[in-house]
């Protein structure tokens, strides 16, 4: 028998309070019955609310100051005779919601993040690039936590970092201190902040180049230009870039970097890879690649696996591959998995054949089934689009997710699971060694990038270095 946190105001007090009593034995039902029968006599106008899996009973008096709430375990209800199940939660509540967490730690999903694997992945990618590799750490380190991941990359040897926004750059500077080089991919927005934080903008338009030239005396003396070689997203056109290369702004910079980005690097057979390589090589020639102080950067995570002709071009910019995502489907790679996502079963129940499950009743039991509820939903990063399309693993056994994904929960079919594993508290692996991130992403109809960056902070995060 365990007791929750207690407070001791009078029931007539206006203080917000809650007292929870948890019972695990049959004998505690007697105590619960005594409280249930006695407590209304102590508080005039008491409101009694009884919730159970199989229904809802209410007894309300006017002007109630306190409430009585009993929640049963799966499949058990408060009977008309007033008896309680052996395992229940009894709470005395005020009408004002108490300041207690909605989910206890036992009910939270757990996201494990191996910082040692992140460091190992950077070293493996750095070794593949002739000019070494930076570390792209945008979007809060692809959802895994910039504060926790950036120092691991720095300690592994990374000296250059890329982020997407000025705000991310300021945050990273605060984390890593003054030494590392930090490039901001969105371009130059607020020159004074770039100067104060010693951040380097990646310039994507002629207007940004002009703004950089006007503020260059206060900015880091490295001119970084992004030229578009066929992706048609960010970057100067080849014509605008060529005009820049012949002008004073480019020629007078003591350090210069030319960048581009591959659109289909994950597909080694895509013709666009070599078309972009040829366009970038031509731009390098126009930019004076043989001169001192020049750096080129083309390959992203997947580009590190396109072969020597790509990897020998300057600085690599791996991103998602650092965090354990497979950057090249159907090709071998030396990267280590980084994350594991597990969630506990918080309820298990038998459900007869022919019963709808979840919002909209989109899935119906075809047989007498045992269903479990996992404490994980789309608010935690399980996409609603993945409803009925993925599996989890419980002690090595595959279990299908059924019905629509809810905000906080999903339903799992446990029918074929050994009875001993059909228990609340049992942990289910959603992403792990037996269920790679890519399999989950495929089931959700999306990519590993999106799954990583959608993982919310509501899950308990455990960082370690293997």
C-alpha cells in the first residue's frame, strides 16, 4: 500500500488540496468503503463522483466544496453495494484543479539518446570527407537537444557548426563558448547580433551580399556564399554568383567559402547528383578555388556515401546522420543508432469481437481480443497519419497498433502476446534496435528527419554515452 503526497487543510478550507490513497490489497477496500460512507457526513454538500472503466456514476449536492473520486483498474467498476476493487485510486478533490502533474513519471514514455553514438557518427563521417566535416545542429539538434548534443560533438573534435536561424546561432554560442565557428544558413538578418555573437551568415541573395558588404567591418571576415546548382531552393543563381566572383566584395575577403546543396543524394543513381557536381565544380573554378583562404562545401549526410568524387570536395555538412538516421537507404553505412523510444502499457482490457476501437471507430476487433493502451500519442511525436500502420515490440514480440492515434495514447493489439506479458507497466519498444527509426517513419508515410524533429519534450529523456 502506498500513499500519495498529503496536505492537511480542513475540508471547509478554501485551500486547493488533494489527498490520494492507493490501495493494492483486498483489505484496503474496507478502508475505502469507510471513507466513502463517512466523508460525506464530514462535509456538507459534498459531491461524489465515481469513475470506472465500464461507466460513470455521479451524485452531486449543491454548493459542494469537495469531491470524491474513485478510479478503478481495467475492467473493474464501483458496484452498487459500495465495494471497491482491490486495486484503485481514491482522491479527495476540490473543484479547483490541483497543481499536480497530469502524468506521473511511471506513465511517461522514455526517449534514450546516446551521445557517445553521436560523437562516433561524427568521427566516421569526418573521416570520409577530404576536408573534414562540420556538424549541422539546427532544429535543436534535429529534435534531440542542442544543449546536450553540441558539447558531445565539440568534444569529439567538431570545430565548425551550422544552424538554421540566428536565434539558434545565439543559443549555440552560449552553449559552446567563443571558440567554434558557427554558420547561420538563413542568411544575414541582424548584422549587430551577428557581430556580437561572432556568427557567420551564409548569404543566399544579392541583397544579403550587399548588406554583408556594408557591415563587414564588424562581422567575422569570412564571406560564405550559397550558390544554387539545381535544387532551386536557397542560393544565388549561377549568373549572380559569377558576377559576384568578379567583384570587389568577393575578391577582397580574406576567407571565402562556396556552398551548395544536393537534392537527391540519398539516391546514388539519380542523374541530378552528377549534374549538380558538375555545376558546382564550374562555380568553384570561377570563384578561385585554388587561391589561399578558399573553402568549398557540397556534401550533406547522404553525400558522404556517394563516392570519392563527391567526398574530395571540401567540407562535409552532415546533419541527420549524426543522430543515427540512415542517410542512404539500401546502402551499407558505418553509423550507430542513437535513440530508443519506449512507452509503458497503462491499461489492458479484454474486448469482444465486433467492437470499434478509438476515435471514429476506424478499427474493429475481428475476434475476442486483448488490447493495451500505451502512454504515447501524437503530442509525443507519434504521427496521427501512422494510425494502424506500425508495430511495436514487447519483449521481442511484434504487436500492431490499432485504431486512430490519440493525442496522449495509442491502442496496441496484445491478443497474440503471452499472457504473462499482457500486464500494465510492461514496456513497449517503439523505436530501437529491433525497430529502426526508418521502419517507423515508413509506416507513418514520412521520413526519418520528420520523426526525429517531432519528438516532444514530454517524454522523459535519458542521455548517456555508451
